[in-house]
């Protein structure tokens, strides 16, 4: 998880802390690993709980630093309206935000999402229900959806 002075600006999923730190260094330049910030630890704990027990975690209330175009932010707002345990197709999401022909642009906005879980792009599937594309791996997307739908770890 990366945080700016405004709030959380990036949540990535990876295999090791070292891998994530390297990705953050490439993305943000000079980064520091923070071990003694109590607020940051609470936020990280909340994010981990969202992965492990999504049905039992209340909605977050910490500040975010979301950077994106007006269209991307519209898509991301629409994504946040998809309930835990449910999915939506790219086309249905495009219709939901009032742009029914923009399903490819919706898919691109999902791919640009840098706040895994908080903006739940993993809940978007193809029209036929097939699970496709997820920047952190389709296998992770499947696991996240299974946990949300079953409400179990």
C-alpha cells in the first residue's frame, strides 16, 4: 500500500513484500517502508481483512488520493456501488454510468485502477460471466470473488 500526504494512492497485490516494494519504487521513485505509523498499520490491517474476510469487513473510511480522468473516476464510482458478493459485466457497468457504448473504455478504466479492493474492479466480468483480465492475476480475481460470494476465508 502506498500513501501520499492526501491519502492512500495505491494498493497492489503481490507475492512478497520485497516485490511490492520494488514495484512501488519503480512507480513512485523514492519510497520508504513505514513500520511505526499506527494509522498506516490500521489501514493495512483493514485492507488485509478485506482480502481474508470480505463479507465481514465494514466499508473503509480513510482518506484516498485517487488520480484519474473524469471518466475513470465515474467508472470507479460505479464500481464501488457493486455490492460485495456480486459481479457486473463491463457492458452493464457502462450502462450503469450512463454510457452504454463505452464498455471498452470501462474495461480500460478498470485496468488503470490503482486501488485494488477499495475500488473493486475484480467484480467486473465479461458479459458471458467469464472471468477475464485482472492486473494482479486472474487467479487472484477468482479467489477474491469466491471469498466474497461465499463469505469465507
